[in-house]
C-alpha cells in the first residue's frame, strides 16, 4: 500500500500563493488516482481537485477553478497543488488522498469515500 505525506501549508495573506506537495512512499504513485480534499472548521469535507492516474484529466471545485492547479510527477512520486489568489475562504486543513486505479483508467474520482489512503493533512490559513 502507499503512504502519502503533505507539506507546504502555512499562514499567508489574502492574495498570496502557496504550493502544497504530497510525497508518496511504499508504492509507485503512478498506480493511483489522486486528489486534494479540504476541511474548514465546522464545515464538511470538500473536494478541491482530483487528477487521473496518468495526469491527463483533472477536475476542480468551482470555488477554486482558475486559481488552483493540481499536477503530478509520477517519476518523482509526487503530486502538487499550486494555489494562487488565496482568500480567507480557502482556510482549511488540506488532505492528499490516493486510490488505486486500473492501468487503462483515465477516471478522476470526486467522492471522498472512494479514496483508500489519506495523509495527515496540512493547515492552510489565509488572513485578510
């Protein structure tokens, strides 16, 4: 099985940028579809972005479209989330998640209960 660990969170001002990274160990990341979820205090878990196993397909939450970009480097066993123009509503704990996907799959997965492997999360705090 794969283990994933997030990094790159922090406290920033509105309008700033952050780049989150997720490093995998245990198995090659190329076997897995990946996603970023977030959870703000008192709110439900929310899909931020998801990417297919081969990196060809991505989906984003409407609230982050045009501001966030998810990418993956299977050779380096990492996925990233570039977050630009951050606002206070982006404040949350961000989780990197993985789901094994068939070799022929180009699917992206949006439901949190689909994902088998979760990191411990990294805090992103945006102040006005």
